[in-house]
C-alpha cells in the first residue's frame, strides 16, 4: 500500500507533462486559424482551443480516454469501430503466434543444449533473424504465404512467432544449462539417461527462465501481430486501426489504438506473471 | 571391493600436463571406513571421482566390486555424497530422496518404503514434506546422505560432505555417520581436510600429498569400531593424529 502514493505521483506528473505538451504542440493550429481570420489570440484564449481539437498534433489524455471508452464500450463488439473487435483479431493472432513461437523456441533450445552441431549452427541464425527489421520482412512473409494459399490469421501468427521464439530460445538455453556440474555428476552416478536428465533436472531447473522469456515473448508476439496487420490492407485488427488512423489524420484514433494495444500487452504480461507465481509456488521454488 | 593398482591420472592443460594422481595402489575391503586426507591438489577427490567413474584414470587399473568403475556405476554399486547437499529446490525432502529411486525404476510402493526407512536412518522423520530451504545446512546434508543411501548400494563415497558446516554440527554428524555405518555395514570412502575428523571416523587413514598427487602414508587405526566423541581426548587418538600430521609434513603439505 505504501507504493500507491509514489505511483500516483508519477502518473500525475505524466498527465501534467502530457497536457503541457498538447497545449504547446496544438497551439500552432490555433494561431494559424486566428491569423487567417485576422485576429490575435491571448494565451488564455488559446489554451482551451488546444484541448479538444478534432485532429490535434497530440491528443489530450481525456480525448484519448474518451475515444478508448467509445471504442471499448460504446459499440457492439462486432462493429468495425469497436476496439474489442479489432483487439480480438490481434489477440487471436498474437496467441497463436505466441504458442507456435514458444513451442519452436523450446524445441530449438532442447536441440541446442543436446547437440553441439545445433549449438554451433542454429544460434547464429536465430540471432541473425532478429537483426532483420520486422517491418521489412513482414510483407514478404504475407506475400509468400499468400501465393501458396495461406491467408487469414496464419501469416500474422507466423510473424508473431518469428518475434517471440527468440527470447524463448535464449532463455531456455540458459535455463536448461543452469544445473551445475555437481548436479549433473549426481545424475551420472545414478546412471541416468539423457532423457531422464532432461526431464528430472534440466526442465524443472529451466522453469523460472522460461517465465522470464515468456513475458518478453508475449509482448513481442503482440508487436508481431500488429505489424503483420499493416501490409494486409488494413482490414481489421489494432494494426489496421493504427494504419487507417494515420491515412485519415485521425490522431485520436491512433492514440486510442496504441493504448488498447499497450493495455492488451500489459494484461498478457500480467497473466503470465500470475501463472509464474502460481507455478513457482506449487513447485516450491518461490517461498 | 575397491582395488587400485599403479593408478595414475594426468590432465592435459594449456600449461602442460598436471599429474593429479601417480602410482596409487590401495585396496579397500568390505565394511572399511577409509578416509583420504591431504591438502588441495593431492588427488584425494580425484581418486574418489575415479572410483565413481566421474574421472577416468590414464594409467593403472581400478576395479570396484570386481568391475570397471563404469560398469560399477551402471550397476549402481555406490552412493555419492558431494560437498554441497545439492538438493533440488523444487522437490520436497522425500521427493529428493526419491530421485535416484525414480531413475532406477523402483516400484512406487517400494520407493515410499525406502524413503521412510532412510529418513529414519538420518533422523529426519517428519521432514519428508518440507522443502530444502526450510531445513538448516546440516539437515540438508543429512538429507543428501539419505538420498545416497536410498538405493542401498554397498559403497558410500563422500567428498568432504561436512566441509561447509560449522564444527558443532560437524561433530554431531560425524557421530551419526559412525552410527549409520555400524548399522548398515557399508564400505565408506571419505574425503576430508580435517585431521580430527579423519582419525575419529576411520578404520584406515590414507595420507596424500600434492604435485604429483600420491599416497604418503596409510595408517591402520587401532581404535575400536564403536567410538564416542570423547575418544578424541585419549592418547591413542592423539598418537594417530600426530602420525597423520607427520605424514602430511613428509609430503611437504605444509610448504606454501
């Protein structure tokens, strides 16, 4: 409870800064309008006109909150104006991609830990894959998959998976290698097989690492899904909402979609955090 | 039981070969309690690890129960206790002791029975469902001994098992270990840095010295098998301690 006050102070500071920036950035339009009408505006007259513009350079917090509320609660969830509708489209691709990426990441990590050839050959490619800007490769993936008849949620999910497998590989390789020499020697004195060593020692030891990776991975998966929605012609999803907002100069819509995306990401990370707490407590690792 | 003849082990390092063991000849009979004492680098741990097939000697022969160490390892001829308890934090005490039994494929009912039995042996009955972090260091080490005893191998190899514990806990565990040894009749190989510990526990003390790692003296203890802690104040005990110290000095163990 002691943390509430500092948190509120930080939030208040951000809101104040935001309003200040909105007044400052949106003032130019007010002055232009006044100049065109041959009038002059005082600061006191100008400020109210910066707070509720239709196409502000920087929307004010209350405009974004109102738009967000309108998008979340003000429409039927099946409406194309509903952020719930778009959010669900993005979320479904995110989750599918996250599952594929996590599965691939875990399998790759197990291979890397057990096979020296894979250790030497796969890791450099995994790292190289992440140095390519996702914006550059996403349209390629969509086009290539389209040409072989794969459309809809799958191409987006693959872009999601492309981003989310990497933290899982890195975290799981570290986690599966975390048991020290003594623990491996101990299993060797029991005559344990490699499979037994994996199941009894390496996998349980890697669980805390896995959760750390999953938190990074799920956020990356969401980014992947949003980016994947942009080259598909902005039909549906939060990415489409962002893109159409920018086509029509609807800055309030863009910010509302951005906030919807970040709320979604925060919720997903929180969900994994909850699963982490429950799992580690059940395993007896968390005290 | 354990027989080493002309055993040598050389590690090839960037600075040239390191002779961890040279010409070690030693026989450990059934039911013996043999301590290995010497400074760091004298090869005592390397010898124990060779018996456990965790290291592979480069010269000489080594048999465990008449088999090669690797075959003996696969036949589960020994239990090994490391300096750190190394209990899995995600398993309860009972779960940790069950680990070797699961790997070796004991039936579930027998696993439970064996876990109960060894917990009683190391006086940890009632702690079965606790997690390792809920136990003191000494209790954790007792649990790790129980884990090594669970599958009832004839040989117990212990590599400085009490080295990280304070002296009071160590005295108590030494006493318990002797009890356990007389109850189970196991053959024990015990590595230590401590002269009193070696003399108090062993029927035979192997004094080793470094560069190259070798045996400088083997002392048959005249002390009776049943001994209480206060035997450490008797002249016999002090005489053996003195001879161990002389053996260490002869091997230049005190040179820095």
